[in-house]
C-alpha cells in the first residue's frame, strides 16, 4: 500500500452528471442504467450539487399507495426539480488528496461520495465503494 497514494488512483474520472434543468425521471434512469448511487449536478464543468439515489427514494410515495409505482413516481418527479432535491454546500477534494485523507473524510461524515475538483472543475468522483475495492486489492 502506497502511504501517500493520491485519490486520483481510485476515483472515477468519466463521471455521469446532471444539469439542474434535467428531470428527476432522467436522473432515475441514469441511476438504474449505470448502477450508480450518486450523480454530481454541474453547470458547465463546475459542480453545484449532488443528487443521490436515496434522495429520489425519499420522494417516492408508491410504497404507501395502491397506485401503480411508475405513475406515482412520475407524478412526484414532476412536482420537484433537481435543484430542489440535490445536496448543496458539498465537501470536495482535489485529485492530489491522499486516499487516507479521503477515507477519513468519508468515515467521519454521513455521505458516501466526494466530488473530486481541480481548478474549479469536476474531474472525478470517489465513493466508499471505490475505497473498499482499493482495500480489497491490498489483500
């Protein structure tokens, strides 16, 4: 294990992103198609928020109604915009931050993904899953 290994070694570089004008229905499709749990919301290359799959699940009323789940989700999704649901004031890290420092940030907070930002532009994302995969390779 490299003691000061940078997070750039384990981060995802080609990040699926959303714009604040995109629909929540589009977000759900991206989550499911790419089997991901976090999508940065960007304005050009600058990150302005983060949407998690959990954020979408909180909006769903299908479990407490007798209606068709897809119809209810679409109705609820049309009531909100991404910028109303996304998390703001994000903690970000640079690609040169060490994996250990990133692990400490994730271990002490209640989120599971960190946007990687260099020169005010989104350059990647690192998740707790990335950390676990990295640790597993060490054994």
